[in-house]
């Protein structure tokens, strides 16, 4: 019996070994990995779940009892204004406006102008800074009969104009807005990069400000064409560029007038106050943690980015025509 008891006696040394060996292995592995740089492949392999706490700032406004277009043919007719997101490769099959036309039965006119801004540089147009004529406010003034000869003056002053800009202006001048049902507006982070001012609380119509140009232009459109529903597409995410050429967060510091997110939220608030449909492309999809999947550089859209914007446009169209 005494021998049996000794046979089943627990060894302290065995217990210590069972506990100590795994601990020792962990310590060695941690020490071995200390200071080792993680590779991009390892970063890409880390699963990043969707963040349920991210708020999407879409806002849909469909005015009640708006009149039908005087020349309504039953087919949605859309005009697109903006800069690079719509203007880049305007005739390519994967351009967002081309994708929208292909995926729906809509007629889509792409009048976006590469290199243009939402805001104006000068308070009043001057041929000395002729590119101002292609800002959103002056384009809206031109199509509503409030722009005088601004476009022709600008084209004369600039002399040589790239073919895409000329094509956009020529197309703009042929559109009968009595047939138009929707206007889509999308400007990227260019106003932010150029350090254009964002918002003037004392004068909401000051076109030198990002929101002032937007609201002033939309008001002209609403007055001239009350049947047109306006859809404002927010900028997608854009990286700022450090002095060494590296991409850094556009919210990491103040660049001139403010952070890119400041432009976004002032635009959102201005649209909400004026009851203008607003589509969130930043927090709603192309945000900082996903931007490299959708951008070809620090702000231009790649093929996946264009598909995403086209899908956003289609979703807005369905919402506003009650077909979703």
C-alpha cells in the first residue's frame, strides 16, 4: 500500500517544468521578434473588420410637389459637374458617369472640368485669373443665364485649352436643361490642397468659400430649374503629401484653411440646412483606412474607386426615384 501511494505522488519538479517551459518559449519568441519590422505583406494579411461605430452621413431630400421637367420624356436625364472624379478619362468605360449610364437607363451628360475648384479665387470674375470661370458657381451661373460672357471671356484669355475642357464646355452649351431631371456635383480635395477657405458664416453666399460657392450655385439652379433635383457627392478621402513626398493623413495637421474633414462636415451641414441630398463618399466608403484600395495616388480614383462612386450615384438615383 505504501508503494502505491508513492507511485501516485505528484512531482513538484514535473509541475514546474510543465508551467515554465511554455512561458520560456513565449519569452524567447517575443525576444526574437523584438525590433523586427513588420512587412507590408503581414500588414495586408491582418483582417480588418468593418467598424460598426463609423457613422455614414448620407441625407436624402426629395422635395414635395416639384414640377416635372418641361420636356420630360420619362427617362432620367443627369448632368454631372465637378473635377477629377468625374473628369478623369471621361470617355473611358470605367468613368463613373459612363458606368452610371451603362448600369441604368439614364441619359448622362458629363460636364466636369479637370483642374477646376468648387470655390472661386476672386470675389468677382477677372480674366487675369480665367480658370475661375470653371468653378462651380460660375458654371452654374453660365447654365442658368446669369453668367454673361464669362465662359467665352475665360476661353479667350486662356488661349490654349486642353481638349477635355473644351469638350466639356461645348457639351454644356448644347444641353437643354428643360429635359434635365438631376444634377450631380462632386469635387475632390483640390480646394483643400489649394488652401481655399471653407465657410463664411457672416456671408453664406461668398463664392470664395467652399460652401458659399456650392450653395450660391445651387440656388441659381433651383431658381432657374425648380424641377431639377440636386445631389451633392462629398469628396472621397485624400492624403496630404509631406515635404519628403510621403503620404500623410489629411487630418494630421492643419493645411491652410483646415483639414479635409472640415470641408466634409461644413459641406454636409450646408446641404442639410438647404435640404439638398448629400452622399457621403468619405466616411461612407473611401475613408482613411480603406483609401489605398480606391486611389491611384494621394487623391485620384483608381478603377475600384470609380466603381464605388458610380454605385453611390446609382444608389442615390434609385432613392430619389423610388425604385429601390
